[in-house]
C-alpha cells in the first residue's frame, strides 16, 4: 500500500522522500488483531518531518525470508530512501527481524541499535532484551524499531523531562545526516518533535 502524506506544511520547497514502513507480526498479519505498528510509525513521521512524504507500507508475518524479500523490494524496486520496521526484535524463537535485516545489508550501522537500547533503558529494564539493528542497503537506511507504539515514539524522539525538554536525543536526530551521506534527500524535521543534527558544513542555507 502506498500513500502520500497530506500535511499542508509540506510543500515543494522541501525535498520529497519515499519511506517504507514494515510491521512484522504473525498475529496482526493474519487478522487476529489490528496492527498498531504502521499507524504509530506514520503518525510520528507526519509530526516530525516537514518534507512531502510518500509511504509504502507492508504488514507481514515473522518469517525471515519474507522479511528480507520485503526489504529488498522496498529498496531495490520501490526506491525507498528510508525504511522503518517495527516488531520481531526480541529473543523469542519467532523474532527474526534483525537477522533478516542483516541478510540484506551492505553496511551495518551498530550505533543505532546501541542508542535505541540506551534510550529504552530509561523506561524499562527489559530494554536489554531488544536486538534492533540498522543497516544501509544501496542508498537506503533501514532501521528496526520496537513493536509498541509508545516505545516507537520514545526511541525516535528521545527522553523528555517533566517540563517536556529533551534530556536524551532520540535516534531520529541522526537520520537526516545519515541519509545525506548515502546520497538521499535532505530531510528537514520539526525541532519541536525531534531536532535533526548536522555539522555546520552540511547545513543548507536558511530560506
């Protein structure tokens, strides 16, 4: 399924971006319960990004070959520049998202997984059981995210204090510059949600 973000903030002055969203769950993909991963990813990105976004979404079971095939299709055929997955990153026998993601990798980006676990440890001690990875395939960044909507938001956005100030940045702060470096579009975020970080030499002149 492909759809376009209708947010009126997003005009032609920002680079368009094509993002793949993948929710991985045996039960949700078979209709046992409604998927929450795709709506959570889309809702957060709609708030965070100023770019016009086209989404291509997939809801698939916890099957290693299927996950890898889906990631290849989103990058190689659909042309996504960023792919976010949710689900299947724990220690259970059916949790194989990290293995499937590594199967399609050209480069590993271990810092993302390390930081996601560090962020989640601010909320739950079981964060050490998470096995999320991030990789680069061609000119696309692929990131595994947690399965729960609340954890997705916390991981991407970071840790805030009681007044709402960010005390630990979320991993999305590093995503735009990473995509710059691999030849993708210039992503611009709403700093009230998640301020992107770039070195001064990589900043575009202000409009």
